[in-house]
C-alpha cells in the first residue's frame, strides 16, 4: 500500500496517483522535487482501455521514486539522478519491506 505522504528532513512529501499524468510523461512514477511530490500510476492506457499494473510493479516503482527523493535530500545532485544507483537502492529497500518478519 502506498502512503499518502511522509516527511524527510522537515519536508512533507505527497504521493499522488495520477494515471493521466504518468501516461502523458511516459512514466510509472516520478519524483518532482520542486513540489515535493511523487506521482504514481496504478494503470496504463492501451488502445482500447486502461489496464492495471501488478501490485509488485507499483510497489517497486514507489521505492524507486522514494530512493530519488532520499538521495535528492542528501544534497548530492550526482546521486539522485543516477538511475542505476536509484533502482538498486529502491529495489533493495522494496525487498526489505516485502520480506521482513
């Protein structure tokens, strides 16, 4: 389940579901630092209809965008835009969250 918002270093980050935004921007998720927002999609548009993403795809994408957000607030511009690093950290955190007991 996705949070609606959370705080990092005194900044409130809002998580919004906006399938149309993500379709237009060709993404499943996107961290927007100037508005402290993570935009997420739960479904995508095909030629005929909207189809739902699998929950695991949504969860992994959220953790990926969360990693962008966390690295952004470290103040290192070279880190928060490093997709390979972000995907690795996000994937590891997602695995931790889904397998902890």
